[in-house]
């Protein structure tokens, strides 16, 4: 290529390639606080994104990390009975699902959910449930979740819908 030539489009990394470089792995919960805080807590100090369940021994946190070490996706999952199937053993609750705004719609969130589901299955879990923000409903449906009941309004966070995925 001589100076001034346009770069060959085929050689430029696509958004999908960028997501392919992301590593998804289990991490200590505090690794997820900064992104959680930015995306889900309106930029409150990271410590305010901490949930009491982060300290439970069975809580598993997952982070998607970009090649430069930045955390770009997060979620946690832990055993908690499913409110509408309270007697069903092996229920796990998904929380703190967040992707950095600059990394959305590239499959990062889907890979984090897949890691969560794999973890629950490996632990002998039978279902994963969450209280989803309604704008994320389609995202969860693509990951195999279905809705339960009617949407409701959280006064601080907005509309939610319960969702679950049997394993
Ligand atoms: C919900 C959220 C976590 C999804 O994360 P994400 O990394 O964008 O998720 P994905 O990229 O896997 O999927 C998102 C969309 O991108 C599309 N997509 C996935 N891979 C893609 C790719 N390689 N190229 C283009 N589009 C793609 C999917 O079709 C999906 O569309 P849909 O949501 O309309 O079904 C993210 O939007 C977020 O953090 N939102 C704010 C916080 C929030 O609502 N969290 C959930 C609380 S319950």
C-alpha cells in the first residue's frame, strides 16, 4: 500500500473480531464493581455497586476482559430460590449483567451469560433466573431465557420483567 491509499477494508478488524479478542473468565467479585457501578449505578463509587451476595462463598463473578486488560462485561450468579418455583432445587440467580457501552452489540454479553449458564450447569443447577430490565428482554431471550409474569416498575431503576432459563 502506498501512502494515501485507503486501507483495505478486509484487513481492518471488524466489531466481531474485537469481541473475539475478549476473554471471559471467573474473577473475584470486586473486579466487576467499577463496570457495574458505571453501567448499573449511574457512576456511583464502585464500592456502592457491591451487593451483600458478592461475599457469599458460592457466588461466582464473571468478567469479559479486553486485550488491554479493561473489564468490558460482567455478571454474577449465586444460588437463590426462584420466587415462582420456590421448591425447585438448584435455582441460581443472575445479577449485575453489564457491558461497557463502547462494547455493546458484539456478543460480549452473550458470552458472559454463556459462562454463567455453563457454571450453573457444572454445579448441578437446574435453572437460572433474573429480574431483567425490560430493554434487555430480547438479549436474554436470545440466550434462551423466557419471561415469567407481568412487567413491573422499580421506582429507582425502571421497568423490569422476571425471566428464567431451565437447564
Ligand atoms: C444488556 C446488555 C448487558 C447486553 O450486552 P451486549 O454485550 O450488548 O450483548 P450482546 O452483544 O451479546 O447482544 C446484544 C445485541 O447485540 C446483537 N449482537 C450480538 N452479537 C453481535 C455481533 N457480533 N454483531 C452485531 N450485533 C451483535 C444481538 O443481536 C443483540 O441484540 P438484541 O439485544 O436486540 O437481541 C447491555 O446492553 C447492557 O449492559 N445494558 C445496560 C445494563 C442492563 O440493562 N443490564 C441488564 C440488567 S438486567
